């Protein structure tokens, strides 16, 4: 008898690749284009915040931001001296940890007898908030809360 369910380990690996792997290998052409447009839109705020600069030859709009018809890739460089970069590194690290923890918990539950369809991943566990002296990054994890340094 053949089962129509996918192996939970394959599901977990696919989700990790889709969220954090090379986008050319896991996304359709339509999704790659959506992500490219999202990057261009997000780059305006990142440029204004001093997180990125534009590479030589990048096509700019009349107002000085990346053009939506960008043909130069990569078109942005990180400004590694930005005080916000450490905060963004925490966000990325915590988001990846949260995804991995949720998948690991799901797989462990299956090992203990739960059905693969029973899944209750935590959502929105990382928050960036304004604080008295800048920004604060919070993460909720299994009933506890961690706080990163405040960026000023």
C-alpha cells in the first residue's frame, strides 16, 4: 500500500530551504520577481536609514532610489558601520532559530506519536519596538522573553 503523505523530514527541509535557502532553487520565477520588487521597495527605507548604498551602475529613479526596472545585480552594498546592522543581524538569527525550533518541535512530536497534520507553530515571536532611547528587539520563546541590546 502506498501512502500519499510526504515524509515530515522532507517537509521540514523544504520549508527551511524556502525561507532561508537560495531563492533560485526553491522559488518560481513569479515569486523571484515578487521578492525582487519587494527588495527594491524595501531598499528605499534601508537607504534612508544608512544601512545600504547603491552599487556603481545601479539604475536610480528620478528621486534617487533604486528603479523598479533594475538590471544591475547586486545593486546594493551593506554599510557595515551602521549601528542598526547588529540589530538586524539579531532579527535574522532569531527568525531562523524560531523557524528551526518550530520544525524541530513538530518532528519531535511526530516521533512521540503525534499525527503529522497536527502542527502549532508559534507566530510573530520577534518584535522590534521603539524604546525610550532608541529601538529594542524582543523575542518570546516558550513562555520567556529575551531582549537584545537597544540601538540608539
